[in-house]
């Protein structure tokens, strides 16, 4: 059987025909339409119908979306990177626009990535892990195996996993959530870029090729400078890893989680980030957990979204 | 059916005959024997046999102990308040000393209290809660309902729930676990007493009856001063609540937990602590959780240990 996996991002919507074995048989992408949820669904449905003309047997579709879901995953709630969206019944809109589909499921993008990593990636065979998506926002998914249950930890109203909004410093930098010291306020893409720029501005003695950079200091740019030998650029990721490790340590102690899987743009910084994160994590967890902690890179990269979205329709965690 | 519930504390062992309805039919206590785990079991077994001579039908016993357990709960690991204990096979020792019992189970004291609160106390009917025990240490238990599972969240190796060792300040005061800024390093009994004393010493202008206190500034002492109108004493609990609220907010965001149940000695401070904790919690959680968060007082007080211990043998969460 084949399933359609859809990964709605802030700038691009990716679509893929995915086999039950998690293999991508065809892929496609469209720019994310700006405007209402209904307008997005309208444009998306056109592309879906095109794909279905080549794969007429496909009757199941899973969709990942960058926003919090309600308990039964019928509503996407105020996704910060889909401007103008409020509480949107995305599943119902899709069902209305694509009646030829027997089953459509929608879930948060980090949850969808966790499903893919659990089944085919860095979380395969792991009973408990935290998946962290390091992007504009810092998303997360707590994967748990407790008793008869194994899957995405949902919490009391379906919103669990907001690792990005766990704080490591009660007096830390303000986060756009209203709290302070959230890990997102340190390593979220814009925060990281801004802090890096401030450091350069504050200390004229720092030698770095990043001074010449135009526009925002995106992780890719900093990583390229680091790879070319820029010591300051390297220190940016060392610090990011160190801070991240403290937030991971809190999760390790609270949930006895040993495996941490990092994905998303900032994770592209590579070993420096991972080594720093692991060092701080290990230094700050309880003695019995210390020997067991691991920080892994997400294995499916950009494809986790579409593969995991496809998994939604045959491996949906209980609501 | 009746069950024997045993609550091993640092200074006292409490024993109770508990009905299936959670009613205590008889209780008893002995001072906690100092020395090895075997020695403790020897003394405990004598008292158990005395109780059993009055209730010969009792064949099940549950035991709560202040220490981390391994995954199958056969070992108690380095309990900080039972001096001289290392990794102790407490369950096997008890089975050996009390062969007349058909079933014996041992679990961490915070987990046992959570079982009791879930069944008969402040957690009754609540799908997800965090129980926090505020004592010498700050213990915790994550109670979860996910899919087919409802019970104590155990984690990868059985050690989940160490809320006391989640940090709210990466540069905060050192904790005896080796990390910094753990909530236990602020509101654990000795830390709280010490910080309070330091404040008094540092500022001679503070007017407080606590200056005249002999020995450690125990929560009961501070609470009594507060109840007698001591504004400084009140500020101690306000600050403790404020700090606690920040640590609770991290759990609320990570796990979408709405209900927080506080028990133990420090919780005796009453409304001031609870109000401060709730205020800070509400101010620091994500918007969708804000209207739902609650901080409740543990309902079973001193009896949660023995009642929950008895529950262990008929409501054991899957290992």
C-alpha cells in the first residue's frame, strides 16, 4: 500500500508517495500559499489530485503542520509561522476538498518527525526518546513506552512536547511565549542569529568572517564559517550545545530519558553542537543516568516530515 | 481483603492494615533502625509478624522507600537518607524474612504517594498530574494516561520522576547531585533553612522572630512564625512558591500537565506557598495551558505512604 505524506512548512509544502516500508516513491513540492487555511487547502488539493492521477489507488493521506494540535487533532491552533491562521479545522477542510480520500490525519510537525524517526530512523528500537527540532522554533516530541502504550506522549490536552519552552534560567532572555530563559530563546534560529550579531557588535576584537555577512546570521552561514576555520563561529555552536545540554538534562532527570534526537537546521552544525550538548547533558544528569545518555542526529533529515506524515494514517497514537 | 502498607522513612517506619477501599483499619510505627538494609528488615519483620497475629489473613504487603528503584523494582539504589545503604535487594530480603507473605512489592515513596493520591486523594479522576513531595529531598512522580496506559511514568530504566533535580537556573546554587539550580537546591528542607538563615545574617535590618530560633529553621517553625504575623517568614514561603512555580511551568510545557499536587513538610506552609506557586506557574506556561493549571495540596497527608504502599500489590504499574 502507498500513502500520501504531506509536510506543510512555513515556506514550502512537500508531498511524497510513501510505501508502507517508509520508502519515498515520488516527491513533489509547492511554495506554501500565503493566506487562510482554506486557501492553502485549495492549492494543496490541486497538487494532491495531480499526484493521485498517477497513483489512483492512494486513499490515505497524512499531514504534518507547524502548530499545536488539540486532543483529537481536528484543530491546528495558532501556528506561529503560518500567518493569519487561528484555530483551524484543517482535517475537516482537507476532507471536504478531497472526498476521494478514505482517511486523512493531521499532526504537529515534530510529532510527525518523531513517528518517522521511531519507525525508520534514529529512534528505531528505542523505548523512550526526546526528539528536538531546531528551527525557527524549537519543537519537541516525547516518545514513550509505558506498559501497553508506545508512542507519542500527548498530555492532558494533546499539547505535550513543548521542549522549546522549558526554561534553563528564570532570569534569562525573554522568549516570545512570555516567559524567560526558554531554550528556544537561546537556540531558536532568529534568537541565535541575533545573539551572535550582538556579540560581534559588542566586542570589536573578535576576528570573524561573519562580520562581512549580509542579512541574518543563519545557522548554515555560521556552520560554513566554522568549517572554514572561524573560531568565533565555532564558539557559537559550542555555546548553543552547552545551553541545549542543560535543557536536555532536565528532561533526562524528569522522565529518565536516555536518548535525545536532534533534527532541523541548527543540527546541521554537526559534531561541535552534538559534542557540547552531550558533555553538558552528562555533567548535569543524576548518577544512575550518566552512563546511558546519548545525543543522536535525526537520521531522516528533510524527509522525516513526509515519511512521518504518511505513518500517521497507519500508526496513529491513541487520542 | 486487607493489605499491609509499610512506609519506610528516614526516622520512622509506619505500618498500616489497609482495606481495598483505602481505609486504614489499624496503624503502628517503629523508629527506623539505623544500619544495614538486612538489619532494618529484621526489625521490621518482627513488627509485621505481631500485626499478622491479629490479622492472620493478610498475605500481601507493599513497601514505600525513600530511594530510586531499578526497572523491575527489585533494588533500592543509594537512598540518600538511609545511611549505609547501597544497592539493596529489599524485596528479596523481605521475602526471605517473611515467607508467609504471598506477595511483596517495593517502590519509591513519591511513586507510592502518587498511587494513593490517584486512587483516593487529590489526583482522583485526573488523567495527568505531577506529584511533588517537598521534604529533605524534593521527590516526584509523573502520573500519565496515554492510550491504554494509566499510571506511574517509569522512563527508560525506572528512574523517572526526579522533579527535584530539574534546574531553573543554570548558574544557580549548587545541588548535592552535582548540578546547579535544581529546585531541590532552593526548596529542599535543609537548603531552604540555610538560605533563610543566610538572609537573616546578611541583613540586620530584617525584623523576624526567627532570629531567636535555635537549631535548623524547619518549615514548621517558619510556618508558625508566619502564622503569628512574621512578614519575613511569609516572604520565605512566597519565594519558595515562586521558584517552585517556575519548575512546575517547565513540566507543564513539556508534558502538557495541568494538575500539580504538592505534599510533604514544606507544603504545610499552606496557601501562601500554593498561591505563589500557582501565580508563577500560570505566568510562565504557554497560552493554551494557562487557563487550566492548578496547584493542589496532597489530600492524604501522612497517610499517603501506607495507603499507596498497600495499593502497590493490587495496582502495580507495568514494569
